[in-house]
C-alpha cells in the first residue's frame, strides 16, 4: 500500500485534523500524499475558521474586589461562566469550520502540552490570548514558543509566578518546565529545579498592563547552576538551557509522535531517527513534515495506534455529517466524555488511549452519535440501495470497515439514522 492511496491520505487527514470530509479526502487523493503534506503545513492561507469571530468578553474585574455586593459577585460569576462558554464555542467553531485543519490540531496539541485550565486562571480573556499564541507560534521554533509561553499571562497565573520571589522561590513553573514541557522525568535533578526557580524570581503578571513584568528587587541575581551550566541566569536563560539540553529534542519528538502516530517514549527507535534534525534547528514545521513522511507513520501500528480523544471524535462527526459547532448535543457530550476545552484535568493535560475506553464513555459516544445522526441530512445514504449503504457510510466517515464491523452494520442497513449512529461508534471510527 503506497502513500498515495485513498486510505493513507484519509489516515493522514484524520491525524492532522479533526476528521476530514469526503470532499477533502477526494481533493487530497487527487493531489497525492506528499503534496497533501505540503498543503497541510502551509498555514499561511485564508481559512473559513478565521471568519468565526472571537467573542467579545467583558472587562476583567476581580471577584475579590471589596466593593462588590453579594449580588454583584454572583452576577460576575455568571458573566465569567458565560465568557468561558463563549471561548469554548468559538474554538470548537474554528475546528469545525477550518480548511487548514493542522492549524487547529496543533493549537490543540499545544493546549494539551502546555496545559492551562480556567479552573485556576479564572480569566477567559487570558486563555483566549494564550490560545491565539499557540495558533500563531506553534509552527515556528520550539525555543521561541517556550519563551513566549513562559511569559504568557495565563501561564503566569496557572503556575503561581506572582509568588516567585527572591526570598522564597516558587518551584512550580521551573519543575513543570523541565518535567512536562521540555525534558521529561529523569533528565534533571531537584537541585536543577531549585536553581532554575531562582532564575524566574521576580516574574509576575502586571495587573495594570495584563502582561508579563519583572520586579528587579524580587529577582535573585546570584550565580545559579542549571543542568551543569553556571551563570547569573535569568528566566529567559533558564528556558534556553532546558530547550537546548540534549534531552529536550527526544522528549519533544516523542510528544509530537505520540500525538500524531502512536504513544512512544523518548528512547523509541523512531524518536532516535527524528530527534537529531530537530535538535539542530528546533523547527516545528520541519518536525511535523518528518513525522508525516516517515514510513512508520503509515504502518499498521500507526493506523490503529490511537484512540480518538473526545474533541477529535465529536468534531470529526460534526464535520462528516455537515453539522455546525452549535449542535446542542456537543457541549454535554464533551462534558460526559471528560474533555472540555480550556479545562484540562491538571498540568499534565489529558491521558491517551485506554483512558477514553470506559463503559461510561461508550454510552456517552452512543448518545451523541444517535443525536447527531438524527439531525443530519442523510438523504444520500437513504437514496443508496440497502446493500450499498454500509459502504456509503464508510465513505462518508472516511474509514474502512473490518469484515466483522461491516457484517454488524449490515443488520441495520434498513434504518439509516441507526446505521450512521452505530457506524460512528464502531471501532474503526473511534480509532484515530
């Protein structure tokens, strides 16, 4: 099977986006695999997602303001909940509308990698700003992105930069920078964390400007030894030291491969093949190209190596069925499935694969599938003779049924909405 066959191209589009439409697979198949990779990586063009207008959010007002009455505080809480819902709907709207799917998929990847939650930040405006940062900087240099994230207002609040002072360095950001963002466990010591935290002392979010600032009197300007390097390191220096450490490139390559192909560790042979080039440049677009063009990306291990995350599966269903992001069933489905944008469970982000294969998740998927199948225009499937409907649904969803799945779906071919609903929860549709 070559990379130019329809199955390989559908696999590429599923992994590089949130589920392709039949027309998108047809167009990509006509271009060929390599040309489709080029098109996916060219994120400079116009995108219908850009017409999805960002919400207008109310000016920020602290809940703790002393002059607020109980009623005003309750109203402010309600307003904030509405702002969070607005940015969630906006982002999912972009995912559904986009014809440059990799732009939104990488934004999602960085949201999971640099996981930051509204539950602590409590400011939709800052999360919206961070989201735009991931979208605009997520294809460039990894160091530039990490430097920007380190000063991002939402991240500053999320990992307690305001309490990182000379007398009492807060280790939260320094630890997560090494453990989760750049190096991985085992590639740094507790002394490295303590010394790195000293480099970030004095960093805070200035409430007057809404941006990063440094308080010189709170910054520790003494010598620090981080990852074996000694100097008067500031926060920017610490970021540079960790992203250029030899352990960083394999760690980031493993995270990217795990998101787009199948879960691996930094010691996996495929990582060893890809990491040297990435270490030399830090170029994220070049890394993605190398991943998509690697022979193993089209292997059987890759094609069955991931379970779709809820956001991928639900958005993919809406795109395949031609339904809008405003479909009422979407929000409760994401809540029931346990993956709500801007609310990752912790700083480590969302788990993979088996985490999503629970009885409750199966029931939630079936409920959503039944709802959207009932809303979609399935006239083209109904117009197909019953004997051809199972194949027609496979084309609609850009999947290939196993003999067992095809046989099971054949038993409900006479009931089109039920056929589509069951097809959406079939193993071939749940695997990415």
